[in-house]
C-alpha cells in the first residue's frame, strides 16, 4: 500500500488512461517500484521489471531468436523478453548505454518489437514506466532526446511529509502485508483508454496548451530563462500531450469537458519530458586570485550571504521572494522553502559558477546545503583551501 504521493498516483493514472509512458524522477527509496507494481495488481495487468545496468543488452529487453527443436527439426523460434507485458518498469533507465535504451524506442512508439526481420506485437495495453535517479551521476548515461520524446509525462517523486513518513515507518515494520483488491480488469481499462480521446475540450484549453508549448522554444519565447537555459523547446507533441492529459484529468474529476484548469494542473509534467535543457558550463579551479582567510570560528560574512540569497532567487526562480525573505536559519528544503532534489543540483552548479568552487558529488544534497549559512561556510572552506572567488 502506498502512503501519500497522491499527486504522483494521479499523474500515473493520467498516463494509464491516455496510453502514455511516464518517467518517474526521484531519489532511491521513495517507493517508485512499489507504486508501479501495485498499479499492475489492482488493474489486473501483467507486470515486467527490467533492472537497467551498464552491461544490459538490447536482446535482454526485447527477446531474441533461439534455436529450438520441433518434430525432429531444428528451427529458430522467438523467445520473448520481459518487455512483453502490459506494464513494464524500466528501473534506473539512465544506468544503461544509449544503445540499450534505444531498444525501447520502437516498443514505446509502435507497440511492437522487430527481431530477426520479424515484427512481434506487444500485449495491449502496453505502457512503460521508467525511473531515473537524479542524484548519482557516476556510471549513468543521459537519456537520448528521442527517448525522452516518447514519454508523455515526467513525474517528480518527492520526499513524504513528516506524518506520512511516520506512517511508513510504522506500517512497513509491522509484518502485516496489506491486501490489494482488483478495481479494474484489463478489458475495462482498454475501454476507458478508448473513451478518453472522445472527451470534449474547450477552445480556451487548446489555446493555452499551444501557447505554453510554444513558449518553451527559445526562438519564440519572450522569457529570458527560456532563452538562457533551454536548447530546444517542445515540438507539437507537447501540445498533443497537454490536451490529451487534460482530457484524462477532466474525466478523473467527473467533468464533461477538459478546460483551462486541467491544462494548468498538468502543464509541467508533459512539457518537462519534451524540453531539452541547455547544459551549464562548470568553472574549474584556477591558481592565483584572492583567497578569503577564515579563523577557527568559521562564519560567513553578510555580503556573501546576500549573494547566495540572490543566487537562490535567480537560479531557482523563487518568484515573489527577496533576499530579506530568506532567513539564514530557515531550511531550504522540507518545511522551509520547499526545494527538491533537482533544485539542489541546480543550486550546486550555480555555486560552482558564481563562486568558482568545485562542489563534490553528494554535497548538493539536503544535509550539506540545508541553509544559506551551510552554503556560505562551504564556499569559505573551499576558498580557504585554494579555490579563488570568481568575480
């Protein structure tokens, strides 16, 4: 049984109803695998799980032709891979090389697999729910843009609240295994999937979906952040995904037609999978330059704190915030500013570029950068060790 994560569950149901694939992004231990497996059980769908590793081969996913003996004759027969299931979990998809990741492309687009010149249809419904760890970067491979383009939704799984975590700790250590009853059959799900495209949508909702999609393109957007940080915006698939997801969301709410509210509630999840972000260039350490001297009682000066606060506001788009709003003792995550793990990584890159210090892997997490003071002290230590202040 899943505790909390109601928004994630809603988004996965939207993906199921629209026959779309979903990319779940979150740190380990947030029940992403359990969530997908539980969905397959309550919907009576066959479930396949592929653990993506650096040595995984395409044939390990799609299947291969094997030599078998039939009626005294040897002939090639197809041995299906784990992808021949209704719901496939591609666990840690970014841990395998692009060649193996590409084995999913035909399956996700055409619902079929071609092996040895023969095309084999996949069972219907067929959907891929992939997971990606945004923290660890060693031994991982960036997903090709063509692969990301196949995902309808990019869903970010965040940490549970304090009350939810208390329930998790109690339930998972009690030894009780909750029963999960079937709520829909595969045939009933197929009927719902066929119904969703026929849900009406207002002209205003379509107009908003198109405008949002076009606003992600640097050549057409008036937003400076898009021009600075986006390499390629979403194509027409973004508009299609927004409208289709809005129809499913409206059906879940029991509405007769999809409207602007449905588009707004889902805008970030489809477009996140279709936007190619511009890489940030990291500044390495340089010899020479100014060094900041610190004593035994290390403390950050107010000027440095103000610059860090300004970096928080500019890099993480904390709209409506000023430097005075960010208290030094207030946590940046959880009950404080509510930043997530992806914000932490973006903040780490901003610190490297703005202050000329190298942030080791792991230092972009919640503990080290829990507050403005923690960031300031880290910068001072790095500069005192020989990294000059940049600008």
